[in-house]
């Protein structure tokens, strides 16, 4: 499958590398490839400069958002949540129309300092805003409740015995995303329902942030334990 991963941070890099390792044809999209390649030093989340990662991963092309989306069958939004709509707008609604748009980002608002808050929250979600802004895309929310390493290697914890969620209005699109998750090794994929259920998945982030602070590591996830009947 041809996959465009929009976003050059740790999540985008990790997903693009994993999809390529699985045999997919992955590319990374950014606003300005020249500027992205020219940056030095760590990014805002502390990840090494993209150029350092790309030097070891030249098989994964770096393109503009529009070029990556144009060539793809499936598009992954791995951009900063605050800039997601703008980035997807740069990709272009026509290039996203009809395609599965896998949204793994979170609407974190750092304007009031740390820890960040969610914006939107409760009565809306970033995934819903994306679906409204790009009605021709088939948006599926997933993977936003864990760190990048666990997204692509769930067996790092408890032999992969933890949960990942799906939200979206298109059953066929969710089936495609579920297949990708299973390729990555996820065993407990829970379909929460339509795109409005992404509110619940996004609202796990305040708890995730507090757990990160309490545990001192991002290497954890949530497991839904069912009652024995």
C-alpha cells in the first residue's frame, strides 16, 4: 500500500519506518522539505533533527504535504494537533478525497504551559473537525493513546496484550486501518463507533500525561479487561 505520513516528528518518523519495514511504500510529507532538511538541533519535543534520522532512512522520500498525499492510497495525520487542519489543507481536499485518513494526533494546547490541555474537548474532537473540514476523506482516529514506540511495536509491553481504539464513520476505512494495526502487532483493537467517539479516545490524554509524570516513563498503555461471563 502507498502510505503518506504527514509530519516529520518522532511519531511520523516511527510510523513511516515501520510501514516501510512491513513492505508498504511509505513517504513523509512536510510543508517545506528544504527547510525541514536544513534544521539542526532537536525539535520542540526533543527529537533529533530530522536530517539526522533521514540520513539513515534515505529509502523513505521526503515530499511536500501535497506531493505525499497525491501519491498515496492512505494518508496518516501525524502532525502536531494544533497545526493538523492547516497541514491537511496544504495537502489539499481533492488529494484527500476518497482516501482513508488515519488521524493519530492529539489536540494538545500548550498556551497555558504544562501540562497541556485539550482543545477541543467534551463536545467536539480534532478527528471530528478534520472530518468536517475534509468531508471527502474517510477519517479514522486511532493510536493516539500511546507513544510512538508502542504504536509500531506493541509487544514491547506484556506481549502486546493491551488495547488500541478505532473511531470513524466508514466501516471499510476502519477495516483497512484495523488491518494495518494488526500488521504492526496489535491484538486488542476496539471499535468505539462513529467519529464522535474520538472524543473519548482524545480525552484519555490528560490521564496519559499524569500517568507519564507518575511513572516516569512513556512506555505504558491501557488494557481493557472484560468480565468473564
